[in-house]
C-alpha cells in the first residue's frame, strides 16, 4: 500500500499590532484578526462550508468564466457536427416549353453512405465535445491549484509577520527593563546598546515580513478579486487527520480519470476517428435518384445512378497524413499517461517526506518554545544570563518558530501539489467542507 499523509494542525494564533495594521490593507488585517476564532477545532459557523464558498468564487472568477464560455462555444460547434448529415438529399426541377407543350421534371436523389462516413462524422463530434469539457477541467484544476497555493503562502506570511511583531514587542519590553536596571545600577550601557542593535534588526525583519504579506495578498486579489478576507484562512478541517492509505487500484483509477490523461486520450481517439473518416473518403459512394415528370402528353418516370470517378490522388496522401497524426497522438497519450503517473508518485513521496519532517519537528519542539522563553527571562532577570546570551538564545527561539512555519508551509504546499497531481482538489473541496476534523 502506498501512503500519503494529511494531518490536522492548529493554526498559529495571529495577533495584530498597530504598526502592522498601518502597513497592511484593511482586508488583510481583517483576515489576520479572524484567525483567532478560525483556529478553534469546534468551529461550527464558517469552517464547514468554506470549501463550497471558495468554489463559488473560483467558478465566478474571470479565468474560469472565460474557460467555461470557451467550453460552451466548442460544445455547440461539436453538436453542430453531430447534427449535420454527411450526405443530404438533393431535389432537382426542370421546366421547358416545347411548342404548345409544357414539359417538366422533378427529381430526388440521395448518395448512399456505404462506408459509414456519417457515423464517423458524428463520432468526431462526440470526441470534440469531450475535448471541450476536458480542456475546461484542466483549466479549472490548474486555477484551483493556484488559488490554494496562494492562500497557503499568504497564511504562512501572515504567521511570519505575527512572529516578527512578537519578537519586536519582546525587544521593546527588554529595552525598557534594561533602562530600568540601568537606573538602579544593575547593568551597564553595553546591555542597552545590545538591545537597541537587536531591535534594529527586528525592525528590518518585521518590515520584510509585512512586505511578504502584502505581496502574497496581492496574488490572492489578482486570482480572486471578490474573495472576502475572512475566507483567506484555510480552516483546519481541510487537512485530514492521520495518514491516508492509497491502494494501487485507487492510484490507477485516479490516473485513468486524470484530466491530462483523459484529454490526451480523447485527442488520440479523435485523431483515430478522423483517420478512419479520411480513409473512408478515398472510396466514392454511388448516388441513386428518381425522376417524375411530363413530356408533351406522356408521363415520365425514371431512375438514375451516378458513380463519381475517383481520379483525385490527393485523398490517398491525406489518408496517409492523417494516419501519421493518429500515431503521433497515440504516442503523446502514452507519454502523458506515463508522465502523469511519475508525477503522482513523486508528489506522493514528497508529501510523505514533508509529513515526516513536520511530525518530527512537532515532537521535538512540543512545549519547548514556551518553557524556553520563560526560563530565559527568569535567568536573565536573576543575573545568571548576560544580555548578549539572552538576545542570542531569544533569537534562536524565534528562528526555531520560523522554521516551524516554514515546515508547515512546505507540508501544506506538498499536500496541495499532491492533490493537483492526482486531480483530487475538486473532491477535497466538496467532501471535506462538512468535516470538522
């Protein structure tokens, strides 16, 4: 059994500080503030329907709307091919006056489709309609992938911004304590200078973090301009708890149903049908007709048969060319199927590695960040720890938290990448919208 992993996580609680608010748009601030309530596991208001609401905005986006309109137009063209007759009946009339007599004839003829060209033409329409639908599915899947990736990147950037703000607050508080201890004579000016240096670095990191939030927010607004900011936070129930076992049978089913594979297969079948149609067109079909009329005082009834002379040698070349195109489409289909299979396997392996890295980090750091900060402050205040050591260790703790954000972000990106490669994003957004796991 192959394994891929989805694990529930507790989102980092985001706090909003005034100078972050001043640099970030109102929509971004609203979404950061909403992360406080969104992170609760038993959230029963917005979280259960987050997937369906996101889908509504995705379907109404300009990218998907354009793709849907193109699909509808191509579908109508395909239906026109299906509805058309390969050979239509032909009605002829003839009228002449000979002396005092009026002569006329009416004829009706029909070419006999002995080679089944009409059926092949309707099959061409069928595959053309399938291609239109599958092309839309490909566009939708790619756009869903872009949106979810943008949301993950923004969530991670928001957490980094919050971490930078927290560190800056701690440095401000430390500087105030240092000045207080300076007045009492406990420490010297060098400690204050160290705190100011650390605060200066923190200001730069905080600015960079806010810029990253703005850039990632701009990406979301570019993809989904109408998406409310409170929907930017991915709820915890989107990520499944525990490991998910995927059988080889399921992987093969996903491979067969993958939009890229289905699209390539439909192109192959369409090319194959066109080759059969062109080959059939190298054989001429007879035309039968019936004529009724009047000549002078006599009634006229007749039958006619016409067979075109097949003197056009270009049809054979056209048939050979279409056969080569069919072989090329078949090779492309098999190559794409193998490529998608490899991508699915690689994405699954990457997800497993990201999952193990995430769980290992969580086990290693469980409870240590909070304990470390408390112990650090206690030792510094008691004089057991110098200000330089305090700042260095405090920075190490912040870097550890930042590493945790990076690991979480990479795990989530790997999860979405796996969903993209297996074409399961639509399923997850639909089925997990009511899960509270």
